[in-house]
C-alpha cells in the first residue's frame, strides 16, 4: 500500500471539493467518493485486530487533532 500516493490523491480531492471554481455537481461527486472511502475504511478498521500500541497511537492522533483545532484561526472551520 502506497500511503503517500493515497494521501496525495485524497488531499487533491479535498482541494477540488473546496474550490470555488467547481460547480455543485462536480463537488458532490468528489464528496460522494470521499464518503465511500470513509465507509470502506470504517468497515475495514471495525473488522481488524487491535494491537497493543494502538491506544497510544489513537490518543496521539486525537491530541494532534485537538491542537490543530485550538490553534486554527477563528472563522475557519
């Protein structure tokens, strides 16, 4: 699995989704694709084994997300 390639493709989709140059039809297709990926990942993760280091990893990711939210300028959600 090529994480960087997947990450880059998803980020490109996110940029296109938020682009003011795209119409609703185009952005809705992108958003549906992102939802389908989310549903697939949720299903895979729900049916996968749990590892001893997983809670620490998830806690660290949660802290990063919280820090990003706290340091994000007001008005940007």
